[in-house]
């Protein structure tokens, strides 16, 4: 039995089989970035100190992962209360378990000062219009091709995301595809603004140029109406790679919405997937990731059993109260790191690394 | 002794050691694309039916490699006399030896309808101005980072290029870096227009904003003045990857100019390099790739011993007379394919595949 700091949160048997397959393997990390105008609706996103700055968050996250510091903004992305991006967790995992990392532009307004893959994505509009994305079909096709190429010399792919406002668009996309997502998507806020999200999603669905049936039959129509630009990019990448290798979908309820797209567009890829997330997501009482994945299929959920409780830093301890929770693939890449190291790296090593990076980045921000 | 259809054209002993290292390994192929206004000077480039269309050639080549057909143009790129792009050779190698392929945008006017890496490159100006590139330092830094990432899960990287007008800019860059390139760069024309190239290069050098000494000391200044956008991108990629893995620089005299940049910017990477090219380049009487590489260092030249003489198609037979000769990494990827297959794939298998693709693509073009 492989021992690692992982919680088998759903479909334990399939989860253990998945762990068996990737145990000791070196993964590749891909982070898909995007912007949606939806993030600028007051109260929707905590992925930025003020709504307007959320355009910079994904690019800044990618820079953080590549350089250990951001270039397009001073300091690092923070919540309105000053808590730093979960990218610090991802960055720490990449330091502990060296693996290739690539950013993919699903559609951003602000581009990172790093190399990244271009796949013809454009930034997303406010989903309340019902006309959120320009050409998700083209983005999906490019990403599918890219996923297939990346699978050719990789044993395991980890796909994360950074997009502010993404749980609101996830709810809308799930509803459009015919899933019950109400009250189930998570939030980077401690108090999950479910009623605001539902109101936004329903307004978008009412304005969609497609019928309910059309959107249920075609996930690309669903996200064209009410999705965000991360979705078709991540779905294509996951579907293309999972035709041949195991893929860890690194995220919470946003990635569950991407998984629903994969089910509709490439059902044969589902058997090669696991959702990799954090303890804070699977233990969250204000959302229900299992309840979403259960509607999609028997895909295992593996949660990194991270514990920031012992930290002396308030900005990290607060994760235990449910702020931030997940993002930038933090949970899934932690899972991948634990498994790649055959359990040698676990919650303690991660907390040490995260604290080291936290101290260093906070000292930069104070300068 | 490993047997393959390869000509050891320079530094045979080092070449055999290099072959030993990559024998049986699966490489990754990266093709760096760019555009330079220099290609539009009449008489400079045969990489397009007319000078104006050379902007489309690199994007069309990348599409050909990904889809087996072009999207941004009808048919495939051809010379003014209708001979198809050497991308057909590259495409054939990729079919015979499946490997991951990635395009990198060094700076193009026309983007391919495929995934590709963005590294903040911009199209190049006419080198006669002495102000050819905007920010080669930034492009080099991004490409260096990318090369390092790509090396993490690869055993061998093959780096090719597609840029029309590239041998003229290669000559100018070599001269700027203090190398004797006159009469030594090759041409896609049968009659190599050396005097035109020299005249263009000298005009650019005369207008450069840097002194001779500055450009000799810093390859990035040299290419900023008279280089093309493929160069800093390919140099960074090669230098970054070759810090840890063997790299085949797939091209002729253009790649020799990139090699000169690598020597100046990352001399420790030189020991991990081989130039991989075609028989038509190393046997060309109107150019001298050995004479350039000799000035750089003891880097082996491996030439794919391709033979299109037995072909029934005039458009392929003419390669034996020295038209086209090389491009889109054709020679280097052929070398990589021969070595990866442990010699099982050779000149005969390549000719069969190239003829098959030629017939198919010509039939599309006639429609």
C-alpha cells in the first residue's frame, strides 16, 4: 500500500489505482490562464485586492511560478484582506519536485512576461450577457492538439488554472450543461456568496443565444454562452493528454466543470483522470465538489492533506478557516509531488517550503 | 559502431560520440519561426512564390507539420518555380518517428493556426537599416527559460527554423559577431546571390547603432542591428536545453549563425551540440558550412544522407541539383529520426514517405 499525505475523498478504489499508476513518475505541470469580465462584478472574486486588478492575477501567478517573483505587478496577488495567492503553494511544490512547467493562454487581458502557449484564446466577457466566449471550439481544438503533443513524452500531466471569478462561471457552465451545481461551487471567500453567483449564472443562461437542449448537448455551446476562457483550453488539454496518459486535473469545483466538458466532448478520456485538490476544498461545508463529480462519473478525487494550522504566520493559518482554499493547481500539484516523491515529500515538507517562500515574498512586498 | 544513413561532415570523432548519446532516444522537435522584412528585397529569398508571400511561409510550414496541410494559405509554400517547402521532409520524418513537436514564435507577422509558444518576439525589420530587432535580450531570456523547461523531461531536443530571407541575415549576423561569413552562407536558389547578400549585410552594418567592438562582444547587439527574430529565440532555446541535454541544431548556415550566438552567450552549452543538416548543404559548392562552424568551435556536423535522385517527381529530383537544400529543420530531424530508430529508418524510408506526401499535397494544390 502506497503511503502519502493524501485523502481519498471520492471513489477510493479508483483513486488507489490511479496512485499506483503515477507513483514515482515525474509529471509535467501545465497552468491554464484566462480573464473574464465576470470577475469584476463586486463580490464575485477574492483573487485580487480590488476587482479591477484581477486581470493581472493569472499573469502574475505564472511569473511567480517561473521566477519566484511577479513582474507585471509589485509583490504578489493578494485577496482584499491581504492573503497571498495559492500560487505560493504551487511554487513550493515546483521547488520540492522539479518538473517542467508550461503556461497556456486560454484568453487573458494581461500577458505574463514568461514563455507561454498561445492557442488563439481571447478574454471572456461578463457571463450575464449570455455571450461569454468568442470561439471556444477553435481553442478546444488547439488545446486538444497540444494535449496530445504533451502526452508523447510525459508519463503524467497535471493541469491547473488561474482565473479570477472562475467559480461563478463554473456554476453557470455546470447549469448550462445540465448539472446541478447550485450551492455546490466553492469560493475564495470564507463566506461563499452563493446567491450572488446563482443570480449571475441565471441571468447569463436567460440571455444565452442557445436553447437549454443545445447547451446540454454541446459543452462548447454552453461555455460560449456562460463559461470562461480557461474552460475550453483546459478541457482540450486534459482530453488530448488523457487519450494516452494519466492526467491530474488540479483544482476544485472549477476543474469539476472542466471535467463535465471532457465528459461531453471526449468521454473515453474520463478513465485516465483524477481530480487533485486540497483538503480545504473536500472539507468545505459551503461547497460540494463530490456532489458535482458524482454527477459526471466515477472519477477519483485525491486531496492533498495540507495543514497550515501549525504555521506561525496568520496569512497561512487562515487557510485552515477556509480562505482562498485552492487555485493555480495548488492541490493537484501537491498531490503530484507527494506521489512523485513516493511519499517522501508530505504535508510537513510542504509547510516548511510554503513558509520559507511566504516570508521571502512578504519581505519583498514590504520594501 | 552504429550504422545509419549519416555523413560525418565535420569533427567526426565528436560526431560519433554525439550519435552514441542519442542513439535510440526519442527526441522532441521545436521549430522557431520568424519574419524579416529583409526577405522582401527582390532576389533574396526563394521561400515563397513572390517576396510578399514569404510572411506566410513560416506559419504555413508549422500548420503543415501539425495537420498535414496548411490553413493560412492554399496549398503549401513553394519556391518561385513551384518547388514545395522542405517542410515536406520534416513532416515525413515526424510521421516515421512520432515525437512531440512545438512551434515557437520568434517574431512573425502571420501566426499559425496551431498551438505555439509566445516568447515576446516581434517581426524583424529590413537589416539594411541597422535596426533589425526590437528586444532580442528579452526574447533570448524567455527562450533560455523555455529551453531549460523543455530539457527537464526530454532526452534530446531538435531545434529547427522557418524564416524566409534567413541566410542573408545569417551572413550579416556572422559578420557583426566577427566571423568570416562572406561567400559561405547557403541559398535556397541554385545560383547563390552572394554579392546581393553581402551588399545588404554591409549596408546594415554601416547603419548599425553599435560599434564593431560592441557587436563582437555581445551577440545580442549584433542581432539587434542586423539579425532576424528567429536567431535570439533559437539561441536561447538551444543554450537553455544544452545546459543539460544533447541538442541537434537542425539547419544549415542559418543555424551556424545561431551557434555563434550560443558560443558568445553560453559557451558551456557548446559541448552538448551537433549541427544536423542535409547532404545538399554539406556538399554545396556555393556555400561553406564547415568553414563557418570551424571558426566557432569543434561542434560536429551530422548530415542526413538523403537522396532524391531516384524519385520520379521532378519537384523532388531537383533537390539533387541544389534547389531549396534545407529548411524547417529538415536535415536535423532526418538525422534525429535515423538515430532514434537505431538506423532502421534511412534514406529509402524517407524518400518513400516524402514521395507519398508530395503526391498527396500536389493533388490538393491542383484542386
